[in-house]
C-alpha cells in the first residue's frame, strides 16, 4: 500500500500513528506529497479531485480517502476493534469524538491558510477568529473529559494527539498548555508512545 503524506500534515500523522499502533506500518510506502492551496496539481487531482492529504492507495489501485476512513480500514485489516469499538454505544461515542477533533483540525488548517496563504489585503479576521474559537473551545471540551484522557489509545485519543501536536507546530504561542493542564498531561503521556514520537512533525 502507498500513503500520500506530508510530515507536517496532522491528518497524515493520524494515519501513521494508527498504522504503527496496529503493526501495519511496514506494509505501507510513504509517498511525500505537497497539496498547496491555489496551485493546480493535475497528477494528484487524478488520484483525488479534493487534493487532500492523505490518501491510501491499495495494491490493486483502489484509493481510500479521508484520514478517518483510512484508519477504519487499517483497523479492520488488523482484526478490528483495536482503535474503533466494533459495536455498541462506545463505538458511536468514539466516532463522534473523532468527528469533533477532525473538525477542530479543519478549522486550525483554515486559520493557517488565512494567515499564511491568503493575500493580506483579503484576510478576514473575524472568520479566522471564529474558526480558531472552534478549535479552542473544542480543547476545553476535551480537557473536561477525563475518560478520553485516560482510556486505551483509540482513534479519538490519536485525533486529540494530532490536534495538540498541530497546535504546537503552527500556533506555538496560543497557550494551550497553560489553559488546559489536563491536555498537557495527556500529551506528555502520549509522547511516550513510539508511534507519536516517530510521527512528530519537523520543527516549524
């Protein structure tokens, strides 16, 4: 299998962490890929018209899109139920938590694009602030959920790890550690895992 990725992409990091946790990383070839807003990329658009990272290209040429869907595929490939509960209320709880974290990452990425990619004269401060507030209040929500912070390392915990790692990478002065010490403790514990250390993005 092949995985398109960028070392700084939190979405690709999620899949890499999952693959390592599931013992599947040696079956995946990492393909460095750049998906730059505002720039055409016909070759990558043929793989995915959305031009998003990552995608998983199977050995038969099939393409699986979206970091969560890829993680679910890998979880099933590894026997199922290790990162995503197979059934029952816990399955929907974990999936819902992950959806919120995915949305937080989407908002953080849009903040990044607004500040770094959009021409200064066209930047919309209120729009950026609204998206940042979605991520920030999401952190507050998870800081108040000790169950997520202490249970086995599932797809939601992986997603939270990627949110906090991306905050460090792109919003280093945002102060999330001081504001949310419970998240700081969670992240420090996550950093003890090989999967989290190996997949850490390079310094900004």
